[in-house]
C-alpha cells in the first residue's frame, strides 16, 4: 500500500501542479492581453496628444503671423482714419465758425435796422420828421 499510496500521492501532487500551471498560464495570458490593451490605449492617447500639440503649434504660428501682419495694417489704417477724422473735424470747425460769423453779422444788421426804425418812429412822434432841409 505504500507504493500505491505513494503513486496516488505523487499523481495527485502532479495533478495539482498541472492545475496550478494551467491557472498560471491562463493568468499570464489574461495579463498579457490586458497589457496589450493598455499599450494600444497608450499609443492611441500618445497619437492624440501629438495631434493636439501639432494643432496647437500650428494655431500659435498662425496667430503670430496674423498679429504681425494685421497689426501693421491696422495701425496704418487707424492712422489714416485718424487723419481723415482730424481733417473732417477741422472742416466742420471752420464751417461752423463761418456760419457763426455770418449769423452774427445778420443779427447785427437786424438790430441796426430795428434801431433805425425805432429812431425814425420816435422822431416822427416827436414831430421832427417834417423838418425841411435848410
């Protein structure tokens, strides 16, 4: 019985080792698959990050070009518009001063005419309006 029991014990032992080896094999296979999936995801994310970085770099280059080119154009156009507005403002001021001068002259003329009419009326009422020349 000792030989058979040794055989049985050793066969059970070998069966357990075989089962453990199969379990280890399945475990390493699952681990390999998970590592493979993680590596694929990491590669995908690295590619996406590279794409985003390249888009960011291109965008910053474009912005720099636009700022450099457009800033000079904008400054020139603003200076031209400022000069144009200054000319218009000066023209309006001169036109206004001319109109103001004309209005003042007309007002003075109207006042003088009113003074003349009032003076003539007062002289007529006093009776000095019928005086013959000497």
